[in-house]
C-alpha cells in the first residue's frame, strides 16, 4: 500500500488528508529556485554541507582514522560523482522537496557500504504494510528499469523536518505568502519600467456606454498598448480621452527596499540575513559566521550524521563511534592559542594540530605533554629556596623559612 508518497505524486489528495499539508504549493520543489533569494539561501546551506568533511570519532571525542569511510563520505560517494557533488545534490533536494534518497550498495561479504546510488525524490516512494508499522522504499528508476524494493537500513534518507519520523517536509511550505508578496512587488516594478505604470482613465466622448461596451473599449485600448514600451506615445482618436493617474514614487521606493520577504526566507532556512544582503551586520563578519556554523548549521549536520550512523555503522560500532562534520578549518584555534595551550602543558602537540584543523603527526614526542621547569609547586619552591641558601652558606634560616640575621647589622637575631 502506497502510504507515503513524494510531492507531486498522483495521490496528492491522500497526502493532504493524512498530513494536512498543501502539496499544491507552487514554491516547493525545483520551482522554488525561480526565486533568487530561495536559490541563494539554498546554495549557501547546501554548499556548507558539502564543503565540510565528515569525520569519525570515539566516545571520548578523539578522531578515529577510517580510510574507507573517509573515501565514501569525503572523496567519492557514488560511482560517477564526487562526495562534494553528492552531498550538495542531497542537500538541495532535501531543502526544496523535504526528502532526499540514496541507495546503499554494500560488500556482499562484509556488508560494509561501498558506494551510494542517488535517486531524485520523484523516483522514490515510501510504502507501508497493512499494519502501518512496517514500511519500505520503492524505487522507480527512470527509463523504465525494473522497480527496486529496499528496506530502510539500505536507504540513506535525508530529512531536516519531519512530524512523523518517516517523511520529511520542505521549509518552503511555510513561505507561500512571503514569496507571493515578493513576487507581487517585483511584478509591480516590472510593470512600471515596462509601460511607465500608465494606468489611467479612458474617456469615451459623445455617448453613454453600456457595461459591455466599456469592457470592449478597455480591451481594445489595452491591446493597442501591448507592443509599446515605457515612454512610447499612446495614440487615440478624437472620440477618446486618456488621463494617466499619477503614481507616488515613494511607493515604488518602498517596494524596492522592502526586505521583509528576504528576511523571512533567510530565517526559515537558518541563514544569516547579511548573507542575503538584507542588513548590515553590527557584529564582525567572523563572529556572525562562527555563530552560523556553531548554532545554525548543526540543525542540518545532526540530521545528516545521525542518519548515516544508523545506516552505515554496525550495531557494535554505533555504541563506540559517532559521525560529525569537521568545521575546524573555519572555527578551529588560531596558532597563537594552540601554542599557548601546548606550552602550558594543557594539550599535546598533536592535539594542538587537531584543534587548528591539521592532521596529527603520530610521532611519540608530539603525543607528550610539555612542561616548563620555571614552574614548580609552591611547597617545593620554599623547600628549594631553603636548601639552596644553606648550600651557599648564606643566612641562617629558621624553621619558618625566615632569616635569623639582621640584614643591616649582620647580628644574629635571638629568639624574642
């Protein structure tokens, strides 16, 4: 039974009944890219998902070197595309359509993942057994190839927002009014520059026209202007009079400067508004970018990494390791900070390299902690001073560490 269907399927009415979701939204899917702000915001998020590598860590937070996993996730994910292109396409489809799918091809002996096979959302449906508790994926490859049934563990399914844990929803579903408002403003500006916004009053002289006659006159007049451009003269005969209506140019300025829709698109997709040229940031660009990477992108990162942990790790490995996006190339320590911690004995040399986003050397000395001989414990310092003075034959020192000789007279002090 086809219980979960992709947007644009033949069972849209069932979708709306089951999920109370308007699947006829004209801005969901590839059509959303017609809006430049949606295109820009989608490109920013997808680009950041694609550019940061995915790394394997143990439960203590240490990076675990796994060449096969690194090759699959960061070098070449499918037979014909790079990992960057695959992650970018997956992210774009998830944002625009709510879901993105790739089939996992595994080693027949070890069951380890070898590569992914990407399918567009329109080629995949989620279907359920009669009990509605067991579901599976049906893939309908293009060009009439044989249909493929896959169990959930063999499908990488990206979804950033879901209310049923099974099917994702596009954030563009919430932007219908905002994008319509923006499109209406752009249409108004286009009309102004195309024909001078020459709306006005058309007066027919010498008679009283019926409603139908006025309609015909209006249509004929508009037809005569269709081929004209802004600034072109309007030609009428002596039976007509045309008075253009004045347009407050402040209204056009308001339309042109209205950033409300752009700000809503940025908010919905969790992209800083300044990246869409909406506002001038009061903070430094670095602070805003760090905040975006540390607080906004994890919304996407966590959904992706948890999906891959569940599908490509064995049950044993899921208890030992995690997957994370490595953002240290942007948010990592600068060399001065890392060197300070290294010299202070807080981190090892290899740890310093890792905090800066570099690869550790693996050398024995780079895994040792560094300490300065200029620093000792306070009780050891007092003991060292007492012993040192005694060795040099200097002042006599009492048991409290104080000199028993008067510094000015050189006369030995007697106990008071």
